[in-house]
């Protein structure tokens, strides 16, 4: 279980770094509202073989912490078996965006960044 948590943490850091890197690129022409931090964080759990109540609660706490820091989270890589376990445990993801793959999550984050940038320019 310890190895799974480490994989989640490493994947989350890598994905968040990619989104944080992409945000300034999307806003580079927007000098009135330069990107000051990551507005979106991707937490990829592709390498997590199983999810129990403790891991799921830790994931939800991570999402809550990111929101407190001003970033909306996208959780990616939830395999069918993991999804079944999450549902059977009665864990609600509520309004947390989920995507099948890390690539899907990064595309979604970039679309959100672009939409935000366009909204600011109007």
C-alpha cells in the first residue's frame, strides 16, 4: 500500500507540474491577467492497483487541499475495478472531474485554461 501511495504522489506532482507549466503558456499573451499559479491540478491514479477507504479518503483530502490553494482537481486513471470499489465503499466524488487517462485529463485542463483565458479577454 505504501508503494501505491508513493505512485499517487509522484503522478500527482508530475501532472500538476505539467498543468502549472501549461497555464503560463496559455496566458502568455494576456498581460492584464498573467498566470500566478496553477488553476488546475491533475491527480493520476493509473498505477494504483486497489483503493480502500483510507486511500480514497486521502485522495479526497488531497483534492480539498488543492482547492484551498485555488486549484480545481481532475482525477484520472480510475480503472474499472477501482471504480467499482469506490462505488461499493459509498465514496462520493461529487463535483470532482474524472477522466479515463492522464492524457484526457491534461487535455481537459488545457481546455479549461483556454476557456478561462478567452473569458478574460472578452
